[in-house]
């Protein structure tokens, strides 16, 4: 799953990408020069993996990851705004959008929450307009093709009806995600990957001296926009330090934890992702699945053979495992070690062992 960073000039997107993924500026510049997108993997923080590893002392511990990719800056005004079309088109390949708002000027860039919300609203409007353009073009094409009988006419008429509903929503300044579709309707328009159907998050990237001065992150989150306030440049510098000295510097800046960690966690949740766990002497690991996936799907994430030969899943919740000090015998004694079938819906933090036969 991929999150695209979106922002204007000097918002700090490249610095934030480096802080999220460890993909340093030099490597990012080399990728860009070679015509490749600046991207990287970010580890999803998970204390449960740490606690499993403390108990098992495995050869390795593996965390879930998210992919982040940078994008070209968007132009707010002037003739160069035409360049936004290509940038917005490339964003359709992402699964979620992270708007990066920079606040670095000598004077505060945002006098109040409304000013910040207006800036975020500009990006949202660009996404809506880009989708409206795509929808109108598709409607125009379908109105021509559905006038003559073809093997695809019935399906195209249904698709046309969906796009007309999309158009109504977009013209009312509502995202396509607000339009409720049946399973069949969703399948007909799946390939369009509209921008306004993607989860939207905000990173308020402040200068070091302004960190924590305004409660913008909490207030924007209260408005339904997951938001994290951070100082990407500071966090990147902290990551370059030895761990032994890092804690002292974090204390000097009043940082209890990294904003980038909170950002990755919120992005993971916004994409509808959860983790199940496996444990053992070889490896303790968090595996990524979609919320609502069943046990067979989860087994297939480990290995296709496990889903093909699936018999049952032995499940215990991490919280139940932790409550008895990680002693499986005690979990079983309390009746919290269960055998589940193929249709069991996995829960975040389930520890799973798969019984299979191939």
C-alpha cells in the first residue's frame, strides 16, 4: 500500500520522506535524476512485536511496513498551474494522500486554524476538480458508445449512471467516496482510482521553534482529517544520532515520541489496515491485512500453501497473551486460545498459528 506526499514548494516533503523512511536526500536526488520517484518503506511502529521478541528472543523481528512516495510540487497560482494536471494524474496510483503543510517563515504562516484549514481545502479542491474532469470526459465517451447496441451496452449504461452520480456529488463539492455504490457498481468503476476516494491525511510540518505552539493537529483531526504535527528536519537530525544521545535531545525539545511514528500509524489505520502476529524462535512478525479479512486470507499472507491447505487457525488475542506473561499454557487454561475456521474474521493483534495440509 502506497501513500503519496503532496504539497507546494518548500513544504518539506523530501525531508519528511527521509525522516519517514531513512531515504536520505542524496539518494532521493539520485533517484529523481534517474527519472525514478523518490520513495521508501516506513516501519509501522508496533510495541506488540517488541514484547513478543522479549519473550521469544527470535533470530529476527519483522514489522509491517508502508510505502511512501514523493510527488512534484503543486502550483497554487500563475500559468504554471497547468503542470498540476500531470502531477495529479500520477497521484492516482497511490492508495492514500498525505498533504504536507510547511510552516517555516519568520512570521507564522497560519494565523489561526481557519487559515490552515483553508490551505488544506485548496488541495482538496484540486482533487475534486481533477476527478470532475475525468468523470465528465468518461460521461461524454459513454454517452456516445451507449447509443448503439454492443455486447457491452448494458454494462456501460450502468457505468454511465454511476458517473452521473459522481458528477452530481463533485459539483456539490463532495468527494466520490461520498457516493454509495453496490458491489457491482464499484466493480464497474474500480479502475479509475479517483483522488477524492482516497484517504486524506495532513502533516503539519513546523519549524523547530513553533513545534507544539498551536493545537492545529488535534483540531483538524476533530474535523475528520487525521493530522499530525511534527518537525521533519528535527526528526531527521535525531534519527542520525546515536540512540544513546537521542533521548537527551528529544527531552530538550519536549518530544516524548516521534511525530513520524504517529503519522505512519494514522496512515496505516486510514488505509483500513490491521496487523496479525506470528511468533517463534526464528521470527516474531506483524503481518498486514485489510480490516475484515478472514483467516484463510491471513494465512495466505504468510505463504500461499497455508491458504491452499488451510485446516484451521489457532488464535489468541495479544492482550490475553500479554496478561498471563506470554505463557500459552495459561492462555489455554483460561479458554482464550481458540480454534477458528476459514470464515473467522481476523482482529487487530490476533496471534495466529495455522494448521494446514498440502
